[in-house]
C-alpha cells in the first residue's frame, strides 16, 4: 500500500466512525476524514498474534488484497456515494456542496482467527466486508 493510501497517527485521531461491519477474520470500520482522500489501513494488534512475524504476514496479505481490490472498492463507493474518482491507488472524493470534501476511510482490524488464515480466506473476507459495508 502506498504511503498516500495509508493512515497517519493524526488521521486516526481525526477519524469519525460511520459504520462497523464484522466478518470471520476482520472487522471493518468505515469512517470519514476531512482530508478529501479515502484511505485504507490494516490494523493487527498483539491480540491477533503475539508474534511479530505473523502480524506482519497478516498485514502484508491484507494490503495486497486491498491493492488488487482497488477497482472494486472504487466501483462500490461510486455506486453508493457517487462522483468518486480514483487517482492511481488513492481514492479522491470531491466536495459535497459548500462543505469540505470528506474522505471515506476503510480500517480493517484483524481478529485472532486471521493468524492461521490463507491468502484466499483473507481475500474472501475482505471482499465480503467491502460489499456488506457499501450496501445500505
């Protein structure tokens, strides 16, 4: 995931949660940022796995799935939100009326069951969560 797509610590503090969706391996938090760009993040705590090697493996797999799902995420958000644009791998949303632009942020929190999951399982769970989050 490119740095323009990831979240900084300051952006995590500014995040306004809109919706939370739970899956088998991940919980997805859909939030809003005043930055104007949609962001994606994978959070894997020590609760998911005590070993750093396993946590990093989960993050790498999740990021790769998100990179490959870029067009699906864009299409889903375009269908629901409208007027979405994709610039390289970052998603930009134009302003809504006179307000500041809002960036939709997807934060995937890994569960303990993600430690033993294969890439295909992670890809399926991430895809399902994105589809469920974008449905009203």
